[in-house]
C-alpha cells in the first residue's frame, strides 16, 4: 500500500491482529484477507473474529476492505456488524467486499 498510495496524508499502520483490541485508536480503513484454515480444515471463525474486531476499531465512517475466497460465507457476519456492504469485484476464486457504517 505504501508503494501505491502517494498521498502525503496517508498513514499506514501494521499490527498483529491481537494488538488491535488493546488500541484506543480508530481507523479510517482496514484491509484484510483473513486466514480460514486450521491445518487442512476450513474454519472461518478466525475470519469472523477479524471482522468483529475491525468493526470496533473503525471510525464512524470507516470502511472494511475484505478479500476472501469466493466460497467463504462472510456476508452474514458483515450484515450483523455493518449497515452496508457491497461485493465490488470477484472471479471464480476470490471476492472483494467493502463494508461501512458500523452498527
């Protein structure tokens, strides 16, 4: 992102997921591609946890940008936590969801 965004107002923070719950900071956007495997088993509970935490650390008008495998059903948890979301891109493997206005 730092290489692609040339706006001098842009500030980039990278942190381990577990650190976000200890932060009082609120963010304009969060971009993630959450893991969904535990060993070889599909388990989306960690991805759901990412989405839940992100909903708490975003500013009122902040946005979640989520990249996920096309078959993963993250839309239900997003519906519960955000007022709106849209799939802005997809192919036969991946989808990109943008969500905003946390509840």
